[in-house]
C-alpha cells in the first residue's frame, strides 16, 4: 500500500541560522579545524571538514595540492591509473609530503564495478601509504554495497572508509555497522545531477543530513553531506544540520585546478555604448567571459569519456554545464572558510564541532533580497 510521509522536508534554502548571544568578538576567534576521531580508523585527522568531490573535474591532483594547505580533503577521482608511473610517483610524493605534517588529505575512490584486484594492490602497497578510501555509488541501498564494505573492512581493518550515498538513518547505521567510518549523504541534490528528474527519487538535503547525522552519531560513525551546496552559507548550514564533512563539486568547479579546458566566449551585455567611428550609432557592449566545463559523473559525456560509452541498460543521470571561471581554488576555499567562521561568530560556536550545538534554524520562505537583480 502506498504511503506518504507527511512531514516537512527541508533544503538549505528553506532555513536561516538564528543569531545568538556569543562569546566571540571576531570571526578570527572561530576555529574551523577540528580533530576527527573515527569508529574504525585508528588515527585522528585534523581538518576543516571540506572535501572535493571525487568527480573527474574536481577530484584532481592539482585541487588536492592546494586544498591540503587548508587542511581540506580531496577525494581523487577513480580514473587515475596508478599503474602509470607518473601518477604513482606524484601521489607517493604527495602522501609523503602530507605525512610530514601529520595528516593526509587524500582519499582514493572506487565504485563497485571497478577492478578489485587493482584497488587491493594499491591499498596493500606499503610505499604508497594510501589509508583513506571513498566507495561511491549512486544508490547506496543495494545489498552488494554492504557486502563490499564488509569485505574491505575485513581485509583492511585500519583503513578510513567513507561510503555512500544514502539519505535515511537505517541505511546509514547499516553501513557503519558493516565497516564504514563515514557515510556519504545525498541522493539527487547535486548541481549536475538529474536523478530526481529521471527517477523521481531523492530527499531534500538538509532533512537528509539531520536524520543521517543523528543515526550515525548514535553508533559512533560520521557523515559527509554530499551535494547541493551553492555558497558558503549552505556549507555552514550542512555543518549546522550535523554533517561532520561537506563534499563539494560545483563550488570548486571552474577553478584553475579543476580539470577541463578554459572556454572563452563573447557575451552580449545590456550596456549601450557609442560607436567611436559613427557617433550617431550605439551598440550593445560585448564582453569576453571565461568558463570551464563541468559534468556529472553519470552524464552521457562522462560515460563516453571514462567508460567508453553508455551501457544500454542505463540512462544519463547527470548533465554538462559551463561554470564561470573562478581563478584558483585557493580563493574559493578561503571564501568558504571565511563564511563558516563568520557563521560561527554569529551563533556563538568557537569550534567547528560546536556548530550543531549552537544551531537553531528559522524556517523561511525567502533567503535573499534580489529586488535589484542577482549578482
Ligand atoms: P554539487 O556540489 O555539485 O552540488 O554536488 C556534487 C555531488 O553530485 C557529487 O559528489 C556526487 O555525489 C553527485 N554527482 C556527481 N555527478 C553526478 C551525476 O552525474 N549524477 C548524479 N545523480 N549525481 C552526481
């Protein structure tokens, strides 16, 4: 019998933080680096909790190189071939560099259909020192995923395992009890995701985080909110809802370090300018604008680029967009951390971990005053 869950389900845009009396006099007093402890992984990790998505565009060595300076994590995309000596050497040096400051900020990624033997060889390679794995599939509810998590945990008891994606507490707990340290939360919120359109499946992201975080914390696990953040305020709201980590794709796309060619386009503005040669004539100013391509990992383009074409039983659940060029990813991460610090000073949270304790959300029906146009 069909059931309807008649509770209110919320997205980031449906809430705002309530400002509270605070002991912080300035945002510089807010500490955005947290020391994480895990259910299975035996080490601690000091991080700001931001993760670059393991997408071919954002999960790159170049993004990793910059983000680690901010103690932010990069989940490398799974299309790097580590049997290629250049890739192998790069990551080996990188891990050693990271290790010298006590933490590594790099996950390698896998799906369920990837070559297990290759993955196990990488994880077993002592000189390679990979100790963090992201197991990423679109539908985290399939039984094979639980079996795989159990298998990897049994083989690698000291590995930091993040797995997803789900949006409900029951499955979050199942994955943690099967061996996951972190569960990735989000079905359908991504900026280049079309799952909700194609399948009708999904859950508003703020409600999904609230439920999954509560479920995970109850059994000693952590959650990563994956997808749907469009600005620093959304990242802060994800932390406010209880996310321990926040994964970003679109916000880090369009940067120098993201993969893809820079595209330059002539764009017509609505500014009228006089024609120098013919003073009686005016024309609309044309401006050059720069973009970078960003695509969903289930898009037709990704299937063609990385999997040699779309399997006949699949349909594209992702799209291709052009994202405005943003310069270095360093600028983006600084802006996000600046925003989160400022949120913390508004709500009285001295440490990143305190954000949910200090969070009261107002439900709102409008966030921004856009009367004078969008910027
Ligand atoms: P964003 O930060 O861009 O809103 O979301 C990034 C997340 O979108 C990724 O981490 C991943 O979970 C999800 N994603 C990436 N590509 C696709 C896709 O092609 N289809 C779907 N359904 N989700 C995607």
